């Protein structure tokens, strides 16, 4: 994803912005990436959180950045913020459904969006995570409905902590005459344990006939529209404080 993002900037004529990959729970850590950007002379650092919601994860990433305090070293700092309100991402999911529907009619195609979920006690601390996950899903389903997919064939479920679970929704869709079900780990940007194993396993637990078509559309990956969504967010953050002759760095986590 970060390689594709850099290529998008280079195609647009930007030859100066540097890109640094980082992780919350693996190396290179967010703080290490910020230090690298500072050592390379960045005068503005844009932190691109490749996450859908404001959550414990975004808070931890911001904490790691603020521990370094890049502004104390003369670098302006901007956080991109969550991705849940990106029209590019809504469009990405619609196009992915259209590309995988095949010959099945829209009124016989079901779409299931599976979110991660968090415990109710966490909702009291990070209420925006659940709220924004739900809004993100609703906006995607609204776009699909506008494309001609019946609203009753479009649903959401949760991987963890909340109801409904995927299997029960799959069974309901099959019972109402759906011929093909497309499902997505829609809040997860990269292929990994949740999107490749945990969520598919929960979907395939459904008690439906073996010949019922179920198609996994996966995580975002480096879909061109996901790259445009991220670039749009970075550009907006970078121009909040416009100063001439700045050397910009983007830290993605």
C-alpha cells in the first residue's frame, strides 16, 4: 500500500515527500519512523492512520508520536484521522461487489459487511469506534442500494463482542432466497489473521447447503481507490497549515 501511495504522489509530480512505514505492535514502530523523518530533515510530518475509526489503536499511535514530540524539533505535525467518511472507500466496495457478482441478478445477490467490534465497556472510553464502524457500513450499503441492490439483501455483522454474528446473517439471507453472498472484512485494511481466517471461519460456520455460493472479497489491500482515499486524506491534512518551502514526510501506520 505505501509503495502504491508513493507512486501516486510521484505520478502527480511530487518528488519531495518521503514515506515511512510503521506499526503499532511491530517494528518499525511509529516513534522510530518519526525519528527517521526528523533525522532526514522533515519540516512537516503527516501521520496517516490507516484505520477506519477513532479507537484505542489511533490513541496508541498518537501517543507514540507525541512521546517524540516532533514539534519540539521544529517540525509541524498533522494527523490524518480515521477513514470511515471516505467516498473513495465507499466506491471501492461498490465496485468490488459489482466485479464479483457475475451473472447473479442484483435482487438475488446478498452483501454482508463484517466489522471487528469492541467490548461494551470499551465503548464508554472510545465511543467513536463503534459509532464510526456502523456509519462506515451504513454508507457503503446505502451506495449499494442506490446501485439497485435491495436493502433487505444488505447486512452487517460483527466478528467479536457484538451481535449479530456472521453465520446467523448468512443463514437468514439464504432463507430469503439469496443465490450468492458476497462478504467483506470491511473495516480491515490489510490481509491478516482477522480478514483471512477469523472472519471467513465465522461466515462459513453458517448452516447452509454446500452449493450456496459464498464469496470472500477480503480486506482493502492496495486497491487503487484505497490509495486515492488515503492520498486525499493526507493532502487535506498537509494543507491545514500551508507554509512555503517545506519538506514533508508521511508516516503511515
